[in-house]
C-alpha cells in the first residue's frame, strides 16, 4: 500500500512542520491571528478528509456515516424546543461507536450540512472544527477506556453524561467563541477583551448547549449505543 | 430565485468570487472600502430577492447602531483612548474614536453577514459538491447522501409523531414529558434509519460501488465566458490587493485617527477596481434584465 504510506508521511509533515511554521510565521509577521487560525483549521481538516479519501471507504461505511450525520442534523428538528440542541450528543455517540477518526468526520460534515440548511457564515469552519474535535475526543476517550462502549451501570452512564457536559464547556464551546473573539478583536484592542467574550459565550450559549447534550446523552445515549451495536453485529458494518 | 447570469456561472467562479470578496472585506478595514462592500452586498441581495430583501436590510440598521454603541464596552482599558470623550459608562470613557472604531467593526460584521446571505443564495449544496467532487469524491458523495437524508428524516419524524399521537402518546404533559416523548421519537427514527443504512449499502454494493474509479456527473461546464469572468475578477481583486498592500486601505482610530487617502493613481485604481468587483454580480444581473426587456419589446 504505497498510497497509505505516503499519506502517513504527509500527515506527519503537516502536523510537525507546516502547522508550527504557519503559527510561528503568522504570529511574528503581522499578528494575523484570524488567518493563521483559519489555515490551521483547514490543514487539520485536510488531514482527516484526505485520509478518508485514501482509505477508499466501502459502501457500508459511507451509508452509516451519512445516516449518523443526517440524524445529528435532524435531531434538532425533532425536539420541540428550538434552543435545545441534541446534535453534539449524536456526534459524541457516533465517535464512541465508530472510532475517533470517523467521529471527527461525522462532526465536521454535520456542521457543514447544518449550516447549509440554516445559514453559512464566518463561523462555519470553526463549527466544523469544534464539532469534529468533539467526535474525535469522544472516540479517543472511549478507546482509552474512560467512556464505556456499553454503559450498563448508573456510574458508567453518569461518566458519559459528565463527559459530554465537560466536552462542550471546555472544548467545543470555546472553539466557537474563539471565532467571535478573533472577529471582534481584529479591530479593537488587545487580548483582555477575551474575558467578557468567553464569559458571555459560556453563559448564553455553551452552558445551555452543554445541558442539552447531557440530557440527550442521559435519556438517549444507551439506546443509541445499543442500536449501533446491534446493527454492527447484524450486518458486519464497519468491521475492519 | 438565484437564476441570474452570475448564479448560472460555473460554481468555481461564484465560489472564488465570494471567497475573494469576503476575505477582502474583512481585511480592508477602511471606511470607504467598507461602505462600498456594504453597498455592493445590499445591491446584489436586492437584485436576488427583490422586495423581500428590504425588511432584512432595514433590520440591519438597528443592529449596526447596537453593535456600534456596545463595542466601546468591550475595550478593556480604563484610560480614555482618543481625545474626544462623549460620556462615561460603567466607569469607562466612551470617546468618539472608540465609537468610530466600533462603527467600522460592525460595518465589517454586517458586510460579512450580507455577503454570506448572497453566498447562501447562489452557492447551493449541489454546486458545492460539484466543485469538490473531483478533489474529494467520497466526501462529496457523503455530503450528497446527508443532504438527501435530512429532509427525508424530517418527513419520517412527522409520521412517527402522528403515529404516536394516534395511540395517545405525546402532545400533552409538561416539558419533561415532551422531552421524553421527543427522545422516544428520535429512538424510533434512529432504528428505522439504521435499517435503511444497511439497505442502501447493500444496494450500492450490488450496483458496483467501489468497483472502479468514481466518475462524477457534471451539470456545469466551464465555458469561455466563465474563464473571462474569472480572469476579470482575479485582475480586479489583484489591483485592490496591490493598493491595499501599498497602504491605501489602512485606517486607524485608536489611539489616533488616521485614514489613508486615495489621491494617487494606485490608490484611485484600487478603489475603482474594488467598486467594480463588488458591483459585478449586480451589473450582470441588471444587464440580463435589460437585454430581456429590450428583446421582449421587439417581439
């Protein structure tokens, strides 16, 4: 498999050489933080997208990923409260069931499609990155044994719920707030404006988002994981 | 609905145009440049949506004022910045300079919002996938599948809700009850969707998915006029960028007011190129409109 070998090489080059170089150059030259951040996001996503392409995904993998992304978008429509967003919960569960890399893809594609239905904006790449990171970290936590793939006891379920809550407050939400912060701080002064912006983001958007994710995980997490398990044993989807 | 000359151009042309215009609007923080960008976006939105865009555009005015007045509060420094103090608010000095700065910021924000609205109108999902299909075939297919599934799930969800109401579940009760009902609906939808995934995957495999290199259906062909349009756009953007690089699009308000003039040939060329670039879609739209009217009257 010459192709995968060269891709792996490319991946290390991007992560170890190009990313630090971009960050360094942009930070010393003209303080174009926004552009450098966008470049970092684009390259991170390119790594995942290209590795997905090079793997030549089978029909089953494509179909299952498409279903999870569409469910994550449609879940928002099903719940009768407009501000209640169960999307991240579905992405977290997909990341747990299918692994970190597919979790990232699921998150990024979900953000892109959901913006196609609502509206694209300067936040789109940030949202793709944030949701992707959420799926990725859920997959990694599951792999590391922090999260249980088949939560049976109350403790295991509680870990999942707390993990989802913390993930939104600490990772996904701040990534979205950074988009706001960099847009605002482009023309106004200094780093100290960060405090009010991140705090407003936390109170108005991230805490409700985290609560919605936690509630969805508590009520729906076990049954979705069971369904995904069942479908995988039934049809051998994603067995590699 | 978005079927004018500019929207029917090749997706690469539209995508390149919006990326260039949005990126330049964000980077060229100069009152004149920003005003032109706002005017260009508003004109094209009006051309695309007609009278329906008017309330939206009017709604932008209070938004502009609110962001402008609130922005000095984001400034963390307690010392007065700029010489002309308007008032103090929460122990901070609000100066004209800070307000001007805020006005620039909110103008940039609104220009971005308006251009993205035009973008959503012109760059539909099919164009996006057409553009990226040769580069990322599997991912584009994934995107197309998701775009198809989301409305289908919406319809199925409605059926599930109706069915559950028929057996007396859902519809009444408090918020907790409604949430539990929603989760049950989601559960039912998921089970149905996952079964569908197996059927789709088997169907795809039996039709030979993955057996050979994937080709893509091209609805849009890159014609000569697309090439000319792209070249014109690139030239205009290059002139604007050159003027900006030479410092003609710089403006500072804090700590001191500095607004670059455009009184040299390069500065003037940059400003004119920027104006033409921004009005290009609107001009094309009006041109087509006029041609249509003239031809019609001859019949």
